[in-house]
């Protein structure tokens, strides 16, 4: 994201949570910068919800610490809550109140000045496309409308950080897409940092530029999506796939002799290279200098689907 700045919004240091003999979160170290849309990906029971509780100061860590916007979640939970909006997986509204009344209640709880409340309510309902429904009772809302009202509810207090727990769970594709678009717009226009906790691969793949992957309480991988597969499956090595018009033995030997190349395999006209660095430009020049036609060259990165099959099926 263009509005990401190198200033931490979330810092977890050696964070752990243990219940009796069960370790739910194990030695988590994680930094999320201001302006990011960060995805915390993992199956149910991987520790995501416990991390959220510790972020909000609703449960104390067994070890380590976590800060939100510079405030310690354990020692300064009120200050953390003032700058953080949280949308849980299961929403709770007063069903016999209108959307506007629910939002006014939230605004009052957060000490929004009375003169600003109505304008703020109209603004956040407009953002999520519910302005025309503001005087309707919440019990008449569909699940998708309630989810959008939930986003409006966390926006009322102008949070710097918004935590979303399974924000599109159980929604049809059209409504889910609207919610994802809302997140991207708010991130860009208001520079709100988002932490999205989910087990849905397609969700985090669509809008998160960086993700952390939880498995059995451990953060097993963290970084940009296009780099994660290499880190988890090939020890940081580059797996390069090259397709040429022909692959004579001499070109294989020349590629093997290149600096940073670790191994070379050939399958018909496809050459697979493992290297410590991205050596595609060097290989491309070598192939062209040897009068061969290069038809394709790409980095083989494991997809999130590969990560899911390797780690999530074990849960």
C-alpha cells in the first residue's frame, strides 16, 4: 500500500499465552506498520482469537508484551481501546433499535461530542452504503447489512487500528466484495491500519500485502504473499523455471557454472534452477548469447493453497 509508513502500529514481543498445560500462543514476535492491511491467516484453534484478546487487553499474556500505537495492551487497555475498533465474528446489536440509534449509543460510550454525533453517523453509514436504512430496526437487517453496520460501528470513534475477525464469513460474494472494497477505501483515504484475522485464503490474498500464518499457536511464516512460499517451502531459495526452444547439454553446464546457482534439472525443454539469488537476468542473457529461443521464465512460488494444504490440514 502506498500509505504504509515505517512506524509500528502493533508490536508483539515474545508474546505467549498458556492455559494450564496448553500453549495457545507460543513466543509470537510480530510488527505491523501504520497504514498496512495485514492478514493473520490460520484455521480455527490456531491462536488468532487469543492474540486479538491480548491486543485489546481482555486477557493478559503469560509472557511477553504487546503494544498498540505505543500503548501497552496489558497496562493501558483503555488507551488501546480508544484508538482501536474491533469487529468480532459474531456481532451484537440492539435488535429493537434502529441503525442510527445503535451508532449513537456507541458514539455516546466513546464520548463523541454531542454536536458531532449526527454528522459522524451519517458519514459512516454513507461509507458502508446504509445511509438510507439508518431509521430501520436492526432486526430487519440481513446478515450482510449487519456486517456493514458493524464496520460503521467501529468507524464512529475514528480508530487508527481496526481489527476484523472473519469479516466476510457466511456472506454472499457480492456483499463480501463490498466489504473488502470498503476496507481498501478506508485504508487509502483515512490511513486506517487493518488487522484481518481469517481462515479464508481468497480474502487475505485479495487485499493484504503482508500476512502472518498461524499454526498450532506458532507464527510459522510472515511477510509479503509473493515471498512466503519461498520462505516456507524452499528455505529462502529461488526456484526458477525456464522454457527454451531446446536445452542442449552445454547450456545446462553453463547454467550450473553461474554464481549463486545451486542446482539445475532438465525435463525436456524445461530447465529448473535453484539459486541463492534471483539470477533470471543472467540466465536470460546466457540463453540469448547461445542463440536459443527463450519462451518462458518465471519464479516458482508456492501459493497460499500450497501453504493451506501443508499446514492447515494438520490442525
